[in-house]
C-alpha cells in the first residue's frame, strides 16, 4: 500500500467518525422530547390504560430514562465519536456509583 | 518509512486515538480531567439520590399530617422544566457546532439561548421551592423534605454554575477571544452542561415520575 492510498483511507476513516450534523442533533432532540412526552403520559395513567399497572409503569420509565441518558451521553457528549478512554472513565464512575448505592440501599432494606 | 508512519497513525486512529494534543496519552488533559470529574460527580449525585429514596416517605417524628414533597409535586410544571433543560442540551451542541464552523454570531446566539433556557429552569425551581414552602414543606420539616431540597438544590447550584460558565464564554466571544481554535473550551463547558442534563433525566424519572407506594 503506498502513502497516497493510506492517506486517502485515513481521510475516509475520519469522515466516518465525523460528529453528527446540526440536523442530526435536532432529530435526536426531537426524539428526546417525544420520549419525555411518553414519560409524562405515564403520570396521567388514565391516558393509557396499560400504565395503570405499577410494575409495568416503573419498568417503562426506567427503560425510557436509560434511552434518554444514552442518547445525550453518546451524541450530545460525543462519547460515540470520541476516544474510548472517556467512555471508560465516565462509565467507570457511573458503574461504581450504581454498585455502591445498590449495596447501600440494600443495607437499609430499601427493596423490602 | 513515510508509509509506515502514516500506517501507525491509522492504527492509532483505529484504537480511538484520533486526537493529537502533544500529551503522552495523545488526548487532551483538560478534557480527560473533565471526564474524571464527571465520573466522580456520579458518586455525589448517586449519594444524594439514594438518600432521598431512603427518606422519600419519612414524615419524621412530627404530626402525622406533616406534608412531604411527594404530596405536593406538580408534575405538569416539572415536565415543562425538564423539557426546557433537555432542549438546552440541543442549543449547547449547536453552539459548539457553530464555533467549529467559525460562525461567531451563531455561537453567541446559541450560547445565550442555552444560558437563558438554564435560567428558565432555575426560575422554575425557585417557583417550585416557593410553592412547596407555602404548602408547608419546609427544609427542616421532615427527613423527606430535607433530602428533596438537598438533592434538587445541589442540582440547581450545578445548573447555576453552568450558566455562569456559558455567560463567560458569551462575553469572551463578544470580546473576540473565542475563536475556532478554542473549540475544546466550549466542548468542555458543554460536557458539564450535558452532564447536568443527564442527572436531571435521572432525577425527573426516579424522584418525580416513579409512583410512591
């Protein structure tokens, strides 16, 4: 492989790692807004009968929260396109916090 | 030789190391520090959220009819505040995108919009706290209210600090001190702002929306 080919490959590679366009960001924000609207609907349980079931409501809310968290972290905070060390550092802090506080809540019999 | 050098760069890129900041890691130390800080902030907010979860129905030793935050939540109002903060993340990322293009007027407009949306969120929080106090939910009235005000108050302070940082960037841009070469500075402030947003995503669901038994 000569240098010209390699440089071209690098350029193509960089393009594929480009950050989303402004319109992509708007689309992500619209999706986030739509998810928030569904979350709020669960509060008005009469709007959607299925949300009268507490266990289903809680599970749905947690899934929607995780999706929103993922979208903001990956696209707005650029974790998807940035160096993976940042994902590891942030994910490490998040995982440590989750483990520590699940243990703490369990110690106080929160789940009982 | 030249091919080998470029190939090495490609390999480095494949591993995710496409930044070159002249540091031993090849990535910006400032940005690295911000991510470490944000990782540690997860532990701070994790502690505050866990404390609230433990005390959310604790009315304390006072009279049985003492009011706790869950009795007076105004979900439609808080939903609007949450939506405002969520949209501020969009305007923040558009500010960064505008600076990358070298479009300084657009950068200033988006920075100012982000700060204003943050201000609307803080205004909403002040209104919420004021109405809660009127309804009898004081900071020291019961463990549930103390945990609630501490958690949401800490988040509010973070948003306020973010507004100060955004306005500093706005002033710097007005003075011509914010150029495309300073993209990383805006990106780092943006990381902080988005983090404040993701924390609220968590708080809104866990504290406000998940039904209390």
